[in-house]
């Protein structure tokens, strides 16, 4: 997985979300849009067939699919999530993601 340079995202500037990150063939790319002690907002682009293996996180996270479609597995339960839809990844519960076709998502994690 590669990470884009977050320094290019300026505060107090209007940008088109979809243009902040481009798909890369055979890869997952990400860009941190906001990070502070309260949490992070990270934008991801997954090529078709790419995914994140099962893992856990210590905080709840909100996933917002902005383009395409993904299969999200939470504690062995599968969800098909499409552009404009959200799903919450509960803290300390195993979850995984797989691109059923190219997709982009915002991952919003709040540390509380």
C-alpha cells in the first residue's frame, strides 16, 4: 500500500474529494487528509480485487464509500457497501475489506 503526500492538502481550501487520490493498477493507495490527537481522516483508493486482510483497531471507525463497491467483513458477517453508503467498523472486532470493483473510501477514526 502506498501513501500520498498529505502536505499537498491545505486547510481552508475547497477541493474535489475524488481528485485527491487516483487509482493505481494492482494497488491500494491512501492519503491522510486530517490527523490530530482526536483522530484521523484517511482517503483510500483500491484497485479491483485488492483488499485489507482481517485485523482489529482499538477505536470505532466510520467508512464512507465515495466511488465503486466493496465487500466489508465484520466479525465474519459480510456486507456489500456501494458509493454513498456507510458502515461502522466497531472497535476491537475483526474486520476486512475487499474491492469487488475499484472503489474509494473515507475512513474516519475518532480516538475516544
